[in-house]
């Protein structure tokens, strides 16, 4: 199968591309290699992908309408995994236009090309950040998500809505996946586990937000990828029981489905740090800080819809995931024990 993966040099995009190539798919990777974080890490991921004869790469910015159109015209993908986005909550305060250009405008370009080329199925990455001000736990795909706390979350919710409109108007099968705090080897340097590991090994203090009163549904990268691939193989279909008088946000009369992918086991931030300290064999010096703008104190994923319709539940314990991440970090950066 010919599959286009946007954001292929990114954390989730790299691992997803590897999984698809390993099972024999032909993968076209699209990425602009932005400088949001260390480009060398993105280039290292890309180098590993380019060892595969079935992998082709296009360096294109999603905001480049003609560039995106050219990729679709040249490679004619049968299915698309749209993972590229401007990520991060705090960076959206500094550079809001990047989020609209990449997430909203870029997603529109992907949707248009999927429509024009009659793509069999589009899998679209979203985020737990869309739950915003919600406090009812665990977060469910049937919950209302109209109160985002950051522009990042607002742009991702916009992507979900645009995708539904294309599913309805053009019968484009779309599955939206809301990811919960993804971590693991080849991860993003702006994420907490990566930042904590780097600081502790360097003998530097770590910043602990909300005075440590955080909990996150940390989800290991292999579980995320399995969820992506399994949903990719199940094109979205209309829900025959959907009713406009009591609309279910998770399904539709259009070929549209929405799932959370989270570990379903929230971990207290201080427990995460303690586990990391044990794995590293070092104790962190902690600087406790208040809750940051745009942050939410807790996240937890209700994955009942994923389990029911896709037959999958993430199951990697945090201790196992941290051990694997630390092993990769030491090897990649050449840090001795």
C-alpha cells in the first residue's frame, strides 16, 4: 500500500513510518524539518528511514499549497497519516502564527488533496490538549471540548472540525486520534521526560510545574504507533445509530471516527520523577514552580471506544517505558552511567 506520512521526521511520524515499512508498505514521508527543536535529531531519524528502499522523502512545508499538491500528484497515496503539526503549548504564546499556518492552513491543504485524489482513508493526529478546561475524568471522546486553554489546542480542535466537514461533504473516511503525552526513544526534546533526563545527567536542577501536583496519562510510543496502524487499516464508516437530536461527538452520519489513545493509567508527576531517578541512579535537584499558563493539572484517557471498535488497549507500564527511553538516550548522546 502507498501511504503518505506527514511529519515523517518527527517523533511519532518516524516511528509510524518505521512500522509501516517493516510490514511492507511503501511510505512517502513529508516534513519541513522545522527548527522548533534540534534539527539534527530530525535528520538522524530521517537518515534511518532512508535506508529503506520503499521510503521516499519530500521536504515540503504544509503551508505551501503547491508543494503539498505536487507530493500528492507525484506519489498518489492510497492512505494518509497526517501527523505533521506545530506542537507545544508554551511556544504558541510566542509564535501563534506558526500554529495557524501549520495546523490549520496545512491541514486544509492535506484535506483538499485527499479529496482531489480520492484517498481511501485519512488518519489525523489530534491531542489531549483539546479537553482544555474539562475536569471530569477520564476524558471521553463523547465529552464536549469547546473550552481550549491554548491556541495550540484551539488549532487542533479546528483540524478535527474541518476533517469532519470533509468527511460529510465528500465522504472522505477520516479517523481522528487524540494522543496523550507520548514518550519514548527518539522523543521530542521539549517534553518533560526528555528535559528531566538531560538535566539530571548534566547535574542541573529540573523545573517542576504546579509544585509537582500534576498527573499525566503518559503513553509509550509503541502503543501510539500500534493504535495509528490499527486505525489506518480500518477506514472510518458512518455510524448507523448516530442521531442529530443527541449527537455523539465520537461518531457521525459521515465516515468519521474519533478515538483517544492513552495508557489509561495516569501517573503523578512526582512518581514519574522518582521512577526516572531510580533508572538513572541519581537524585534530581527540584525547583518547584506554579501552574503554567495553558497547562492543565491532570489528564486521563477513556479508551473504551478504541477498545470496542479497534480492539486495542495501550499497555506499556511507565517503568518499562522510562527504562527503554533512558537506554536510548544514553546510547544516542553517548552518556555513560
